[in-house]
C-alpha cells in the first residue's frame, strides 16, 4: 500500500480530495468501455494517465480516476457498485478487509510493491534513536502490523510470534522504552514533524514531499513480502470481466515499468513478474 498503503473496524470515512465524473452505474461503465478506478492520494495520478493512454489506444477503453483520502472508501465503493475498480491496497489489506466486510472483492492483477520506511528528524540511523522516543505508526490494522514488523526487523522491538495482525499490545520487548503512537496513516507525515520519528507509507511520504532517501530504515523485500504486493481490485462477481482484464494488461507494460523507475527509483517495484527470494 503504496502504497500503502483503514479497515472497517478502525478507519473512519473521509471525504474525497479530488474526483472526476463517473458513470452512473458499473454496468453502464462496462457497456460503454469506460472504467473508473479508485485511488488513494494523488501520487500515482501521472501513472494512471499513462495507463489510460495505453488502454484507449490498444483496447478502446476510457479510464477515469477518482481520488479518495482514506483507505476504506475505495473498497466500499467497489463493493456497492458505484466504482468499477480500485488500485491502492496490497493483498494483506484486501484479505483483512474482505474478512470484515463479507468477502465481496477480489484481486485481478498485481501492480507494484513499495517498501515502507522509517523516517526521523532526530536520528540519522536506527542506533541513534534515543531511549523514550516516540515513534508514530499507522493505526489501521494491516499497516500497523506492517510497521511494527518493520520496527522489529530494525531491532527496536520484539513482537509475539504467529500473530497475524500484531498491535502495540503484542510487543514483548522494548529495551529503549519507545512510545509507539498509533495515528491515521495520512497523519504520519505530520507526526514526523511533531514526534520526530515515524513509519510512513510511501504515497503519503511523497505527497508530504518527504525525500524517500532520507529514511533511516527500509523494509526488506523477500518471500515474506508477497502479502505486501499492491493490486487492482474488482467486485468478485466482476473479476472475469474482459474489459477489466484489459485494464490490467494496459497497466502491466514496459511503459509502466519505465515510469515507475523514472519517478520512484526503487521505491515502487513492478510486481506482476517479480521473483521474491
């Protein structure tokens, strides 16, 4: 998620920051070969313009985007049929959202994987984080679990084993007596300024103009990372829709790879043909 990338049990609905005119119904969109894709934030807006050009040229599909500010609403919109697809979440997030909301959505294509990062204005490396420091982490279930796992990998804490979605209550060792502050994911950039250290999803870091190479620790990419691969999602009953499959094809191109490399470097890694070791 990227992107990172809130589950229904923890995330309150927020308004839209930007939108475009969308079809009145999903069925109408499909018949007219117009597909609306929900995004969270604007960090991938340029990428989807590129995908839209490919979709129009190769498949005669018009792609429109609708931008949300929070992680819950795009899934709600796909589920109720007011949105065709969304592209903002990873497998782990979708699986947990489905468990909480009736298992109505399905991944139809992989996009990229973006390692989350630990940033600090007070330390230049992990070992310099002072005792008693506050570290802000996203408070939605999947991103909090991912952030705590990141802090464990960085050697700052230890968490219980075999817990699917660990929270601060599952921290078993905290030698530096760090204070883990759980806040909305879109507020973590602000928390970096106020608290000094934060785990921030790449899309929100980008929107806050935080330099990605300023991170003091980056999540490793390995076999365990499969759950963090971002995806294009449809309603389960529409998963085999040919038009939607063509949207995936329009995304999974060499042009997309070049764009991701140019804009993000190693921050967003194409994942539809990646080999995780």
